[in-house]
C-alpha cells in the first residue's frame, strides 16, 4: 500500500510540474525571463488539457476514489474545483463557437427592430472566460499551496 501511494503521488506531482511548465510558457510573456518552446497555441493548449486529464486519472487511482476526511477532503475538493473550471472552459467555449446561433439570450426578448436581443458570441466568450479562467487560476493557486502542505504532512507523520 505504501509504495503504491508513493508511486501514484510522485506521478501526480510530476504531472503537476508539467502543467506548471506549460502554464509558465504562456504566462512568461510578461516576465523578465521568457520561457520559449516551439509549437502552436493549440498544441500547447491540447497538451495542457491531456496532461490535466492524465492528472485526474492518477488522482482517482491515488485516492482509490475515496474523498477522504478533514484536510484531504478540502485538498481533493480544491482539485475538483480546478477540474470543474477547466472542464467549463474546454466544453463551454467550443459549444458557443460551434453553435449556429449568433445571438444568445436567456429571456428570448426581441429588440425594437424585431431582432433577437442578447449578446453576441465574442462578447459571451469573453465574459465566460473572465469568470472561468480567473476561477481556474485562483483554484490552481489554492491547490498548489494545499499540495505543498499535503506533501509535508505525509512525510512529517510518516
């Protein structure tokens, strides 16, 4: 049991490290030291998504599907928040882009000209991205701190 938990834990930590490098590649544009890697934005976004899915699989294996109690419950909850916000971005944006609708509205009202009143695709995606991306980055930050504490606690109480 101990080797299994340690192996899956290190695998998860490796994937988190890869995710951080992928993120640093994009975010380093404003840093004094820029991280440059060849490839398109779509390539690196796909790599980020697939690494995240692999991380989710490893975490489920690591936890054996158990939520945990106390600290581990909060820790796993933060990871699920990261996963949910990522999923929201991955599914919602393409859904809006691929929709045949040009205007989106919750009310179904029409403008004075008789056209549907609402918000266009670009404005809707920008608004959605403002919410889900900031939430995702915040939850990733919380998760990173909780991960460091988790690793400390595991080895401290060994």
